C-alpha cells in the first residue's frame, strides 16, 4: 500500500498551526488535547460586531437612497468614546471599507478619506435597495494594536427585490475578463486559492500592483456576512511573484457553509471585481 498521501496531510497541519498563532480567541479557551481546534471554535470571525476590543463603529449615515450618490460617514471610537484619529497603514491604506448587500449581490471595496477629528467619509452609490453591511477593516496606531473588522448595518431605501446567491461556478466574467478559481476553501485549515486572469482567452501577464499586491480577495460568509481574513501570497517586487496570470491567496473558512469571494485586480489602469460563490470542501476536520 502506498502511504505517500500522508505527507500532504502533514503539510496541511503545519499551515494549520501557523494560522492558530494569529487566531484571536474571544473566550477563555479550555486547554484540551486539541487546543488548536478549541481556538478555532471560540475565535469569532470579523465583521459580525459593531463593537470589539473597546473599539466601536458609529455610522453617521445609517440610511441612504438606492441609485443616488451620497456621502457615507462614520467614526471609529475607542474605549473612552473618543474618535480614533491615528491608524496603522495596511496595504497602503489606514482603513479598508467593504459594503455588501445581505444577499451578497452588491459589493464595494472602497477607501474613505479621514477628515478632522476622526471623521471618515466617502461618496457611495448603491444600485439596489436592501439591508447592507458596512465592514471597516483597520488597525489602530500604537504598539501591539491588532487588526479589527467592525460591522454595522446600512439601510438602502427603495423598492427591494432580494436575489438568490449566484450559483457556484469555477469562472467569473467581468468586463471581458475571465477569472478562473482553483483550490478549495476548507473549514479551520489554511488552504490555497489560486485565481487566474485571462482576457479574450489569453492569460494576462501584466497585472498592475493595486494597494501593494496584484490582487485583493475578500470573502464573506453567506447568511451572516462574516468577514474572512485572506492573505495574499507574495507581492510585487519580491523577486518571485509574477504579475499574473495567477494570483495566489491563503484562506481558512471559519465553518462549513457557502461563501462569496470578491477579487479586486487592476489591469490597463482600471480596478475590476470578479465574484465567485464557493461551497466549503467536504473534508472532515
Ligand atoms: Cu482596501
């Protein structure tokens, strides 16, 4: 019998261990034989809470109208209720803002401007009415400060027509580009997701750096819009990372379920978003 399959399992466990290091337990993890699993069980995914670790997101504009451009304004406050004005720059920005409709049919990844007294603002136009989540991904300034993703509800008024989540497909089309997804999203284990960009059937080999990477991937869980941290593998100028056609990421799903993946990539001066519906793989943990 051939036992070579075990070697790949060992590799997966090593990646799992690395992930456990930066998992953030929110409860006292009981020491058990499976300490790593216990951590995963108690670490809450990002984006589900309006307040965490003393920081709170306060939407100043909790309601906007569908189809009309309007400023979206908010502040992040600290544990004394004071607006946070100092942030740590991550991927070229002090704060990354995700807007997603609850049905995951509308998605925006934008970068608001920080005004005086910690007031964040950005003009937005959302095409469809409904309930949205606003997810702010940021790291407060200061030693030892951790990355946080806070989430708040945004109501977009207008005539509301909920849509089903698009079906799972290995390819996504956007503006004449075809993006192909390879790899699996696995609960509790970091695994590789490879996205390959083609235009008119030809692989794109001259992707442009966008926010310090050739692509940015955001994954949201269908049902509650939990936000997954996804790490790009390699960056422009590191001597090994090619500017396409393939962009590689490491991600772990917090649970079994269905997720929507949004890839932002830049080519010919324009940032585009390709979206995929992904079911977690059936591998038992
Ligand atoms: Cu961003």
